[in-house]
């Protein structure tokens, strides 16, 4: 995976933001790390040919 970073502005519905924040806290991650973890998991599944993720 490319380690160059790009900043983006992300707008989320408040309930999704609250859920992600709670998940991040439960997983002892920052909100940014939680979002990356979830996106990278889906990305890997697609790259490996398992689009059921």
C-alpha cells in the first residue's frame, strides 16, 4: 500500500460519526485510524478477489 498521504474533508451523518467514534474508542484507536482500518480491510478483500466484504 502506498504510504504517501492525502488530506481530505469527510462529511458524515452524525449517527455514523458517533458510531465510528464509539468503535474507535472500543478498539483503542483514533477516529482516523478506525476509518483507515475499516477501509483498508475492505480494500484488501477486493484486491484479493473476495468482494463479499
